C-alpha cells in the first residue's frame, strides 16, 4: 500500500445529522375520566357506623406544541484541506530535483533527477491535492422532512365528577385487634358495622380514635367515627 493510498484513506467523508424543529401551532387535548379516586365518608349513629363510598373522576388537560420536524444532513471532509496542503508541499519539494535535472545535469543524470522529482514528489502531491479538492467539492447540506411531532408543554389533572362506587367490592377496616371484614358492597356504595364488634385504633399524635378503611385490599383512607373526619383516597388509572 503506497503512502498516497494511506493519505487518501484519511480523507473520508463524514455525515452529521441535526434535527430541526419549527413551531407550527399549539393544540389542547382533554382526556376524560383518566383517573378515579375512591373516597370514603362516615356517619356514626349510636354504635353504628355507616361508610359511604364514592368515586371522584379526574380529567386531564394536555397542551401540546405541534412542530414540523426535519433532519439536516451535512456531508463534510474535515481533513481535506489539511491533505491538500500536504499535496502542495510535496509538489514544492520536487522543485530542487527539477532544478538539478534541467539546469545542473545532462543525459542520464538529468533524467534521474527529473524522475525522482516527478515520481516521488510532484505526481503524488498533485494526485493528493486533486483528490482532496474533489472531496471538498462533495461537501454539501440537505434537509429531509420527517413530519409533524407533538411535544407536551403542560399537563394538568382536575376533578370532573363524582359517582357512586359501583360493582362488588370487599370492604375491610383495620381495628385494634387486626383486620375486620365489614362486608361486600353491591353497587349501593354503602356499608355498615358496629363499633362494639370492632374496637378502633387510637392515635397518640391526634388524640383521637380512628379506623383505616380498605377496599379490595387497598387503603382508601382513615375515618374518625367520633368526629366524622376522613383522610386519604385510593387512585385508579382508567
């Protein structure tokens, strides 16, 4: 493999791709009923606690930035100018040999000097410079359209309705003595239990009695049977 081949192999063309986004317009999409959260409320009459379950619906407002996406491809030969300079230097190095061949020698000696100048310096330098110039002439940029893309700018959930909890659901409460099965609700959204049969837990920090309520083995909140307070909710993605 000649030095010229090695040099020319270094003048490879490289491709760079750059995405270009151009804003077109904004778009708003409303997704209904994306999340439901089960809530529980309690009412105590005597020793009977009535649990009322509801599903709070949440919708989602999503704002998009619609953009036109294109790809700009740039074809470059970053080393071409460098090797063009090397080619010019090689051609310049042939000048002493030509000077000796044309002006300082005769006959076979002159031919040897001219041959060395041409074969080792001028012709390889000319070829390297020409190939480098060709690579430079191939540098270009072109843009390819990809299509429209949507980018989420803002997303917000908000309540958009309350429904009675439907279907069959197993209701349990956590009591002082452990889990206690209240029963299965069948679309009515209510369940009852007797405080005498289920001793409540006690919160030292709040100085109050409470139960933790579970629907289908998942906690939906705390109830305070003697103060009618509730807290917490179970979320379900739709």
